[in-house]
């Protein structure tokens, strides 16, 4: 059994907005083994980015606050670390790629300096060595090292994202969090960037937490998938479990919203309605209102989280009593 | 077919060159500045004033404080370009040497107040909350006191020397820098690259100095150039009131002040220092205006 790089246990995160409390993450539990990649899929506002920021210890406080649970990195609880210890972990052990490469780079520093900066922060090297390493990193992500002295605005979006990846991987982290790394890119560049992430992940044996709302991206890169809805994981399993046997009505709905190449479908079936207001989450199942199979049981009480086949978990009353 | 291919390659090559070519942003800013004729005019005069301040002996053969009582009140002539004053001193030479005093006061004051103001503004903007409130209320107090009045009281208390004058003027203009810096720090703080910098494990100080402040520079530079003019005006104003530079050091304000008794009979005594003050303030303002438009084209209306 390989070791768990990351383990999140029963994580709760809240934001206070005036009188209301936004319950962004409600008891998320997941784990990530070394070299594994986990896709975190959900719609806007489901709590994906909040989960990622919690791991980095970057939840803006106030208004945000982690109210419960544990985040274990190599068995150590990150919530108990001091700010100084966290600074050593960020960028060195755990790195993050942001959604929009256009705005994720400092416009006043050359890209080489920006990569060298992370290296110098975490490794005891001279300025010149760090810059040399930065150039090598640029070559690794497929950009000529000679362009290290240029500014971000001289690169295209896809190239900027490669630079961002180079910054994230410069110190060879054990865990890479990619927060919608391809959303801001066009489809052809998306494929290239995904391939690059995949390839580098294998090369450096990095674990990957991929946050996205695109099931196609997940299929390409991940071995495990967690479907997240209103701050809860509603279905969790391997790629095969989720794609061959989607079981939660929400997951089924997500697949129904994607066009299928093999069948002639004149209309896609979107999931009706909107996500519940996170300040007033309903009692019982958060998805019940939009669910075609909802019954009385769904409206009240906690929804059971059931293992329907080994390693395949579903949070739905539909499967109550059908445990494997 | 081959021709088309070649053409394509040529196009690719040229677009690469454009992308590779040096510091595009700086070039663009300089280009925008150079197209603004008034600003270039301002820059030329500013440059001239700076040269005059550094090497006054290049422009005049007279000692600005040497008295020649036989040559009192001479009108402008080829010998004395701007004429002579009540002690027979050459006015042209005094105006040129006065440049040095004014530039010294202007630049040192701006440097001091800029550093102090920017640090206060950056800390207030970055840490927000209580820190922000305390610092900005302190700045509000400074803003509530009229600058000249503040200058007069400080110089009156400490004595009228150039260093004291600089201290007085610096304290008066800290508030402007603090406000300008705070606002741009607030807007830069929320950008994704600052968040990304946190995710690489950078400390607060590093984020402020490497990520936030460089991106706030444009308004601060503009504020600095504009306030050189104001500072020169305030300094000459205080000197005019007898609170600035002590005689016999040549200074435009004190020259105008001592010459005003003779304004009916000898117009050149008061006119030339006055013109010098006007030209200096005017050219720094033109330069500052042009710089603002060049650095931030969005501001232009």
C-alpha cells in the first residue's frame, strides 16, 4: 500500500458575509496517494477552489474560516502549522497553478526572475544559479530558455500558463494543485497544457489535485474522481467507476449535459434549477430540489454516504440498504 | 506554392522579432511621452534648470553674492543680462544660482516625503483594518493643517535654515503620497499574481516590495513630479515671508521679497526672479502632466 500524500478529513469552511454565513465546504473527506491524480469536479460555487485554498492555508481570514476537520500532508496536520512553517511548504512541498495565466504573473518582473524567485525562496542557491535553473525549467515546459529576460506581456496565454507551471514545479513539489488550469485557454492549447501537466507529473512523480468543471479534462488526466456539490462530495471513485457507472443523480445529470459522439441526440438534458443558496442550505440532501428521483426521505435528515462497490462511494438515499 | 510557404515563413519570422524586441512597454511609454509636445517642452526646461543647478558657473561669470556698490540698479544690458540689484549684484547670476537652492529644496523634499509617504501608504493599504485606520487618521490630521501654515510654524520653531525648510515642507507633503500609494496598493493587493506569489511561499515584505509596489509606481511617479513644482512654490513663498533661506544666499523668493521695495523704479529687480519661479513651476507641471498621460493612457480624457 502506497503512502497517502494528502488526506482531508471532514473539512468545513465558512465565509461570513454580514449576518449570513456561507457554508462553502461541508465535510469533505478525500485522500490522495503518491503519484496519483484526483479530479475534483463540480459547478461554479461548489467549493472546489475553497478546498484548494484550505490546503494551501490561504483562505482569506476574515471573512473565511476553517471551522472543522483536518488536512494531513504526509501525516502532519497543516492546520496546526505556523504561518512561517506554511511559507516553507507553499511552493516547495505543495504548489498551485491558478486559473487565469493572464493575471497570474507579475507584469513588472521578467519571467526568468519570477521562476528564479521561487527557487531562491526555498533552496540555498545563488542568484545566478537560480536563474540558470529557471532557464532549465523553461526548457522543460517547452519555452526557449533564452526568453527568460522577457516580460509576461510578451508571451501568449498558453505560454504564460507554461511559465506558471514552471514556477509551480520549479522546486519539485510532492503535491500540485491545479485550479482550473485550462479554463482560460482555447481548446487546442488546453490539450497541450494538459499533456504537459500529465507528462511532468509522471516525470517528477508528483501527486495532482485537478480542479475543474470539465469532465473531459478529468478523463484525460486523472485516475480518481470526486464529484462535489454544494460543498459535499456526492460521488467518489476511480475513473472507471464514475464514467462507466455514474450512480448519483447529479453525476448522471452532468453526463447528460455533455454531447455524445456515438449517439444522435437532438437536445442535451441540462440539470434543471440552480445550486441552493449556500447561506441557506436545505436540510437533508442539497441536491433534492433538482433531483428527478427525490423522495420524502431526501428532504430530512443526514444523507448516507454509501460504498456501492469497492472504492466507489455515493451520497444518496437511493442506495440506502444496498451497501456492498 | 513554395512562394506562399516562403511568405508565411517571412511573416512568422517578423512577428517573432516583434515579440522578442526588448522592453516593449518602456518604449511605448517613451513614444507616448514624446508625442506630447507640451510635455517635451516641459522636459527640456526641467533639464535646463537641472543643468543650471548643477553647473551654474557655466552660465555666468559673476559671483552671485559679490557686492559692487558702484554698479547699483543697473538696467538689463549685455554686461548684466537681467541688470543689478540694490547692492550691485548681478541678477542673472543670482537667478541661475537660485536654481540650485530651489532644486535642492524641491528634490530633497520630494525624496524624503515620497519615501515616508509611500511606506505609510503601503503598510496601511496592505494590512488594512486597524493599522490602516490609525495611519490614515494620522494622515488626515496632516491634511487638515494648511501646508504654508504648517511650514511657517515649523520653520519659526526650528529657525530658518535650508534643512529646517526641507523638514517643514516634507512633513506637509507626506499625506499626498500616503493617499495615492494606499489606493493603488488596495487595488493591486487583490490581483491574482499577488495570490499566486503567496502560493509560492513568499513573505509579506517580499510581496509588498517585489509584487505590489512596482505595480503602483506610475501614480507615485506622477505625484512626485507634480509635487516638485508645489514644493518649489512653497519654498519660495516661505522665503518671501522671510522664513526660508537666509540672505545672502541667492533664492528666488527672498530676491523677490527684498526687491519689492523698488518695484516702482527698478522693475527688473522683482520681475526676473518672479519669471524664474513661474517657469520652474510651469515646466515641472507640464512634465508631470505628460508623464501621467504617458504612464496611464486610460486616465486621458
